[in-house]
């Protein structure tokens, strides 16, 4: 604490001044208190979410026994996984295209690729609703093909983020490495696989994390794209929150929060906080 | 080595450009074009929509009712962005000037909520802000404390505490949007502040300017690109926010996204919804154009 600082505070050590610490502390409480309360109340032995009535795990059993909820969660994870894989491939390919080549209409194509980031979610949702109803996309396919429409929508808004991240990483690539590889007899594909991919790996990890969480997070676009029978976790939680606020929602949310935190730590283990932070 | 002309290596160019262009055209431009075309259409019967080139939908969007909703959405988004900037700037400063040991953890602290599900965060906030929630309880305790203090100094105690309505009104929408968007603001601010030349700040302090003056005259102008980026990154999603006003707002806190949703899910007026969607997109374009215009103005100083 600044009050007990042994060394005097240097002028630029803003984060050691008391006011700054209080401010950051209050902001952190603001960001985390609701989530922590939510997690604590998932163990509350009461139907209503307001008064603490003792510890129980029965809402976890209830949430895990809720077939619809589990199905929704599985759907969401499947969509996120598929969307991440395709977004990584598509996003890196687009980044390589924009980084490596000069071609007509480059500025326009560059702008169009990043448009899905800017276009409001609701407009993208509306566009997919119209698109899939116009092409009369079948809605009664078997799992996992019934998730195709949502997955396609998710890829469209995820891959530009991958492109952005990969492109900024490619900017630091030393092209002499590529030339050296080619001089030593590597083909285009070998250069891509053995030289370029290892260089952009941190960006790929960051991009994968970004795509996965964006896809898992998305409510609005999914809400418009999903057919009557396909349900994802956010859509399910939305209808649960709409109709009644129960500890079951807390339990399910807690599980998802833990999943998110675990994923984050896996990514951090792989790349370190700084590398991930820099990609934002 | 500069960028390669696509003609010199057509096969590699095809390998990277065909998938990209295919996806962007089929799954982005075509759907967007459909919305655009529909916005010039009209309903004929229950499911049939004729694209007749009418401007009726856009005319209807200039009705007083929709103009006020647009105005209100802008006002809410601007207020949210402003609050995020005021709250987030010191946080970004603290992260920038934190010790090597602390900085990654502070960053992580800001980023974790950013990665947590938006719906879950909204729900968590709703729990807290309800009339029986902890926010009201804390306020009640404070109120009783104040009342107790007043009796202590011999004044009349305050009237008994009535829970205030913190949810389902405009306050809740602004509060919820700030909660959700704060990380969006802090991260670009941090990125800009981190690149700052610290000797300039030291020089300003050495030459006798106070901390506040140094921040206002040196740090803020130098970090302006980051501030603009943060403002845009917060303003754009806040303007198109759907979930927060839907779940936390009252009947009068509708934002533009909620009106669009209603045209598709309830009113079944797709052409009008399409017109509103495109008006929202045009608004975004104007904001972005303003930002890039600002960037092109040469620095005089």
C-alpha cells in the first residue's frame, strides 16, 4: 500500500499513489462483484435469489440434469469449435493475401473483410435471417448439420478478427527467411507450413481464443439465425432469464465462467499474458 | 521485399484469394445486399414481399417516434462512452505505469470480463440491481447509517428506507452498458498510453506543471489516437446494443436495435426493419468517416 511504501513514490509511479489504487480497486470490484455474487448464489439453497439460506449443490444437479440446457451447451461448444477452426484457416489465408499481394481493388476488399467487425450485430443477424430464409436453408437436418447456418454466421463475424491479429503479426515477419527457405528448395506450400505458420503461431492462439469466445458469447446473431429446433447456450439462458430467475441459471452460468477462465489460462500458458494482451 | 504483384504468382494468389472472396461475397455481401434491397420493398400479403423501389420505409423511419428512438440511442451510447472514458482512463494509466510484476495481472483483470459471456454478465448485474438485490441492501445500510449519525448529533432521523427501483429503467440501461463496455475502452487506451514517450511527462513535471496539468496538456493530446479508438470501439457496439436495453430497460428504454428486432420477430414488417437496419449502418459509416477525417488533419503542433 502507498501509505506504507518504504521507498518514496517516483513521479511516474502513478499506480503507487493511493488515489489510483482506490480507483482501480473500485473498478475491479465493479467488474467482478456481480460475477462473484452470481457464483456464490449458485450454491444458495433457496428458490429465490435474494437471501442466503445455506449451502447446496442441488442446482448443479438440476442444471446438469436439464437435457435442454446440456444440449444447448453442447451445441454452443460444437459451433464455437467449428467456427474457430474455419475462422483460423480463412482468417490466416485472408491475412496472407492482404499482406503478400498487390492486386486491383485491394483497398475495397480490405475494407470489406473488416466490415463484419463494424456492422452492428443486430444488422448482421437480420441479414442472416433473410439470407437463410431466401435460400430456404433446411432446418430439419440431423445433428451436427442443423448447426451449419449458425456456424456459417459465426465464421463471418469471427474470421475478420483472426485476419486482423494475424496480419499485425505478419508485419514483423522477416521475408529473408522466406527467401532462404525457397533458396534451399522449399515449395510455396512448404514455406507456408514450415516458416510462416510457426511465425504467426502466437497470433493463431490469440485468434483462436478470440473466435471461440466471440462465438460462445454471441446471442443476437444466433437468435436471428437459429431455426425453431436448434438452441444454443446463450439463447437458452436468455429464455430462462426472461421467464424466471432461478439458481439453475446461476449454476449453468458458473460452469461457463469456469470454462472461460480455464480456456484463458490455457491460452496464457501457451503464450504469456503479454502476447495475448498485445493482440487487442 | 515489397508486396508481390498478383500476376507474378497467380497460383498462390488464387489459393489465398478464392476462399476469402468466396466467403465474403456469399456469406456477407449477399446477405447485406438482401437487407438493402428489402428496405425498398413492401409487404404484400402475409409472407410475400415485393421489392418495388418504394421509399415508404425510409419515410416512415423519419416519424417522430423513430426519430426520438434514434436520438435516444445516440444519447445513451454517447453517455455510456463518456462514462467509460472517465472511469477507464485512470485505470489505463495505472496499468501503464504499474510495475512489471503487476501489469500482466491488471491487464488480465480487465480482459477476463471481456471474455465472459455477455448474457451472464448482464444477468449477474440484474441479480445485483433488483429491488431485493445487494445494491439496494447496501444503499439501505448507508441510509440507516446516515440516519443513525443524524440521531447521534441530535437531529431527526431520516424516514425509513424504501428500496429504489434500480432495474428496468434508463439508469439500468446506462449502468449495464457501462459495465459491459468498460473493457472495450480500457484496452485501446492502455495500448496508446503504453507507447507514450515517458520522458515528455517527466519533462513536463520537471518544468513545474502539476500532475493534472501534465495529464491534460501532455498525456491526453499524445494519446489522442488511442482515445479516439477507444471511443469508437465503445460507441459503435453501444449504439447497436440489443441485449442490455432488452433485459434491463423498462418500457421507455427501447434502443434502435430493439425496434429492429420487433419488426422481425413480432411486427413481421421485414422491409421496415431492413430500412432501420441500414439507417443504423449508415450512422456507423458516418461515425467512422468522421474518425478518419480527423486522422487526416495534419498535426499543427
